[in-house]
C-alpha cells in the first residue's frame, strides 16, 4: 500500500499534521498509524474499586491511542515560549506563538468554544511571587478541561476519518529508507511513502531511540525532571488558580542553587497514575464540568537534573528512582508533608485521619527512602517558599505523591523544517525531544504539514 504521507502516532502532533495536510491539499493520500486504540475504545481499567492499581495493559489507554497522551489530560494549551518545549529555537518565537494560536482557534472551532483563556499578563501575583523569591512565568493558557478536550478530539476524528486512513492498534515496528521511499513496517505488512512524519510522543521514546540508532540519526539527551505531585485543599491555591488557572512558578533553592518549579496545576482536579514503559509514576488532571470537580488542587514540584559527560542515560536515572517507589509501594507512594518532615512514614490510619481526602489510592509510605536527598531538600524548601504566597501549602496534611518524573526524549537532530538528516523524514512532537506539551506538539504538526505542502 502506498501513501503520499504516512504519520506515525495519533497524538496531538500527528493529528494536527494530518488536519493541516488535508486542509491544504485535500487530494493527498495520508495514513496515520497508531499503536493504541481508537478514541472510543480507550479505557483505563483502574476504577478505584475492583482495580485500584495499574495492571500494565498491553497498550496503556492513558498514554496511547487517538489523542495520544493528551486524550485524558487536563487539556491545558499553554500559549507561550517560556515553557512546554523549545520549538521556537527551530522556527522562531513569533512563528511558534502564531502556530499555537492557530491550534487554539481550531480547538475552539471543534468544540472548545466558551472555554476560558487565562493570562499572567498584568497579574498582581507576579509582584507577590517576586517579593517572596519566587518567579511566575509568562503564559496564556486555554483550559479545555478533560471533558471538553475529549469532545474536541471526537470532533476532529469525525472530520478526519473519511479523509485520512487511520490504522489503530497498529504499532509500527520499524522504518526503513530505501530508494527515496520510506517503508513503514507493521506486523500485517509494509506500507510505503515518499514523505513520513514521526510523532510517537513519550510512550514511543524507546522506539524512537532505536530508530535513530538504526538510521544513524544523531541525538542528544541529558535531562530528567524528578519530583512529587502535591495535593492540597483547593482553597489554598484558589486566589491564584481562579485568576491564572495554572501558575508556573520557579524557585532557586538556597541550599544547592537548584531550580524547583511547579508544573501541571489542576485546580479541583484528581491525581492519576501514569504508566511509561511499565513504570508507574504520578500525574494529574481536572474537569471543566463542575459536577466532576473535586475539593482538591494538585500540581507537580519538579527538580531538573542535567547530567554532564560521561553519564548519558538521564532517563535511566529517572526510571531507577521511579522503580524504587514501585518496588516499595507497588506503584505510587503517598506521604503527608508532616510525616515527611518528622522523618516517619505515612500509614493508612495517618492518611485517613488527615483533613484531606486523597483523590488517588496510593500506598502510604516514606518518600525519603525513594528520592535523592538533594531533590527532596529542594522540594521541601519550595513547599515552605510557596507557603508564603499560598499559606497552607506547608500544612501537615498536604499530600505528596511520588514519584513524578518528566522523562525527556532524547533530542533528535532536525533542521528548521523539523526534517532530520534524511530528506522528507520529519520528527515532531514530544518524540523529537523538542516539545513537551499539547500546544507545542500540535504546533509542530502544523509546521511540518505546511512545509510538506508548500515546500
Ligand atoms: C495525564 C497527562 C496529563 C497531561 N496534561 C497536559 C496538559 O494539561 N497540558 C499539556 O500541555 N500537556 C499535558 N500532558 C502532556 C501532553 O499530553 C503531551 O505533551 C502531548 O500529548 C504530546 O503530543 P505528541 O503528539 O507529541 O505525543 P503523544 O501525545 O504522546 O502521542 C504519541 C502517539 O504515538 C503513538 N505511538 C508511539 N509509538 C508508536 C509506534 N511505534 N507506532 C505507532 N504509534 C506509536 C502512541 O501510542 C501515542 O498515541 C499530559 C500528559 C499526561 C500523560
């Protein structure tokens, strides 16, 4: 079977690439290969009742399938060059922002209309933060919410399904380059195309690494972010989240000079498990629909760890720490901040006696047995710093779930078209190591589609 363009991965990067290709040239024959299920077949078996913990499904419905890792996410589209990836380094700041705004317009047209756009511009919290040695990053954020995000994906699929061939539950085994054609090798056969877009996200990081080795595509990798997910009563951060929804706050620790930052803030949200290549870590999301909201807010506190030569396996380092928590807790560990400070583990009874109800059923334990001292010290310092702008953060009952790890795909060498050293082979989204967010991944998809059609 031959196509004009084959896209590997149906996450935001792949979907927006397909959308833009067809919009610009309806005659193009485009196929999308996706390892996971179609959107309506995606279902995580954890129900908190019969199945409490991750059972390592063959294809993780949280990470894979139409919509990619973003399908059940909070649908926070951050329109900024300050975080979420370094796409602007390749295509320029203005173009990156324009593409993110374009993606936002499409999201609104496909079901997101009426959702709120928050902005830090002119916010009084910038001053409050800086007065307390905290730094609030600039951004506009469209919060679709998990429910509306899903509707947008449903509508995009309904529009694309008759114009693009989707192959679900079809992991691509390998990509071969032969006589100007790309051969996309799957279990059921080989598909050919002159132009190929790889958008395999974080769940495809190992696969991407292998492809780069096989095709001899240069890569670099040396960063991993490690930390915890904090859960506290929504009232503690309400003054910030009501105005900004998500605040990205950075703090430099006194002890080591490390940077600790808040990440992925979910007002009135829920903490969830995340399975990356069989390793259980923690994440969070929240719904736009008030009926589905909780009384808690959660966000991650992450410490960026950059390694220098000769050590190269930063993701391996992060995985080992996550494995340690999985070994001790059978999955994610939860600990009260008060217990951590007293140097004792949390127990079921201590969690039950707390004035906060956890939204994730995790194993009570001791995070100091899992996280390296330097990282844990940084997180504790940051919690006390945040307590100055959001009193109650350093409360005894504040819950810390561990570990949260942000794995960064190794950065693949691409040019300003996001084309690698092979002509017409484009590597985009989180799989390229260049983006780490819905908006940047989607924007990268639009960018390559325009380059393919317009040259
Ligand atoms: C729980 C959760 C919440 C999140 N919340 C937010 C948020 O609010 N805001 C935000 O900006 N970001 C959020 N993120 C991150 C965001 O989802 C990602 O940055 C984004 O989805 C990246 O898009 P992508 O298309 O590059 O990759 P992905 O979305 O990861 O999509 C890649 C797709 O490729 C498929 N694939 C992988 N390997 C193969 C193969 N060999 N063959 C075929 N298919 C393959 C995968 O199954 C997957 O569906 C969240 C992530 C999670 C897990």
